[in-house]
């Protein structure tokens, strides 16, 4: 058997305090049971994967099931929690903040909960922003609004400074809400805490509208994103059919992964082409996108194109890469390039077209969470609180194979999740749009 568990969750010490949650330890009494520490969820649920482990006489890779434990590490009466939100806006951030506060206050009796203002900047030494005292009364209605009541920012700050701030304010639990860069920062903070032998738990709630966090089924805000995008695409279709040879281009978020664009196209089957970062495509040539678009116009005299912001970057002239404060590459505007190239192509052929270009990105990312995402945000927050109160640290809470689990931060930030262009989901998208399998 393999001795090293790549999905083991680090703990601050032995949990010895009885949980204040009045849960059960037996079945049949109609009360939810505490989750045992040895309760595990398989990473690979396929028969082939299981048989392969049998043949190699190895234990299958497993994840810790999330949920309340019978014993906790922190004494709630003397515990201080802090919450920070970083990166771009995303539907559901306020839902997560609210649920963290409610769970800490009502489930465990933690009374001192601090909101860190404007991302990790709020933990830096010279930060001008005061902490926000978070109480149930202060957060009771925030789930009705998009954005984040704490504010957000991008960019790195000195890790030792941020840990100093945690120590100075006697913070025991740090909940970080953010994407890849935020989680990498949380891991670094956790490592500095470990180096100093401090008893501070760091928990991550993965927030990325692009749904590109590795291993987990989905991140919060993603479903709201394509839910909000869908009627925009519907209206774009109305624009397209309102003109002879009308073309509507809708650019959606998706810097490195095209889940929003693809999911929107799949849910709104008026889309004829969807272009994502994971796919290779040419504009010109007999098998290129422009020829496929021309064939579509000859057949139906209108077309709707959905493109992810990171698609087609190979079509631009080589230039020095520009990054934002989080280190993300700033992509060039593929929507405008498509509009210009489509117009030039049909001008050259003498065919008249009407093109409308729509970029609703900031409207979508600042929308409040829909009902399904709201429910998902609540689950993530509750499970993060259960894990942190038990002394688990440097972990992310997520759903894998439809089960809520704890994963080491290091395992979800080592690569981005992308659409498998040979997978069933992308095949479904192609069946919905009717576009060619390849345009090269």
C-alpha cells in the first residue's frame, strides 16, 4: 500500500473539545450524525480506476468528507474569525459571507467575527481600512445583492506582514474567498503560520466565475453567470434575426477555460458557434471559421456567436504580455477582432452583413446569486466552518463527485481545470450549436 496520502488535510492539533452541535452518533433516531474522520470519498469513481487499484494493490485516492465532527479544536468562547474576499467580483460572495457569519455565530457560538476590507490589502501593515465587525444583524440581507460588502482587490502583499496582522488581532480562523491567486495566497499564509508554530486555521472557499478550479465539480457563481448570460444571448439572437444576414457576437468571461461560454451556448440552443480557449481554430481557409460562418448565413441568413474572452489569442500579432495585479495575463479583445475580421471578409466577397457586438461581462459578474447558487454558497460556507473549527488548515472546501469534501489547497492550485474537447460535455455543446467539430 502507498504510504503517502496526497489528499491528507493538515490539522493544528488534536480536537478534544466537545462540539456544541447537538447531533447524533447513531442511525435511526432521525437526527443528522457527526461525520467520522475516516469517512472518505473516492476521487475516481469509475470501475476501471477501482480495478486498476486492485491490480496494483493500492488504496484508491480518497478525499475527506466535509461536515461537523464530534470534537472541535477551538473553544468558541475565545475564538476570533476573519473573512476576506479577493479578486474579481462573482455572484454569491455576499451569500458566502452571510452564511459564514451565521454558522460561526449560531452553530458554534463564535461572537467575534471580523471582515477584512478590500482583499489581502486589508491585512497589510500600512492598510488604511479598518476591520468591519460582522454580526448576524449586519449581514442578514446582504445575500440579496451582488458584489461584496467587504470590498475586494488584486495583488500580492508581504506574507509575514499579513500573518503579523492576524497575530496582532488575535485571529484564530481565516476564511479566504477567492480564486486561484487568492488560494495561492492562503497557502502561503498557512505556510508562514506553520513556520511560526501558530494555531491559526486557514480555510479557502473557491470563488471563480470561470469555474476553472482544479478537481472540484464547480465553483460558486458559475451557474448564476450562465443563467444571467442566457437571456442576453436570447436577445442577441433577436438582434441577429432582425436583419438579413444578421450576426450577433456575445463575448463572455473565460480567461483560460470556456465553461461559461460553452454552458451558455448549451443552455440557449440559438447559438450557432461557440469559441473557447481550449479549442484550436483558424479564421481563414476552406475549413476555417469564416467559411463555416458563410455557410451558415447562406443557409439561415443569421448567426449567433458566443466567444470566451481568452479564445483566439493566437490570432493577434505577437506582443509583450501584460498582466494584472494578480499575475493573470491580460488578453486582447477577441470580440472586436472577430467583428472586424468578419466585416472585412464579407466586404471582400460583396455580401452585406449586419454585425452586433455585445460584451456583458461586468453586468454578469456583479449580479446576485440565483437560487441554486445561493444554496450552493450556503453549503460551502457551512462546511468550511465545520472544518476550520476542528483545526483543519490549508484546505479548500468543494464538491467532488457530488459530495462535499476537504482538499489541500496545494492540490487545487497546481493547474487550472479546462474543458476536455474530447469529452461528453463539449460533444453536447457541438451537437447543440451544429458547428463543425474542427475549424482548422
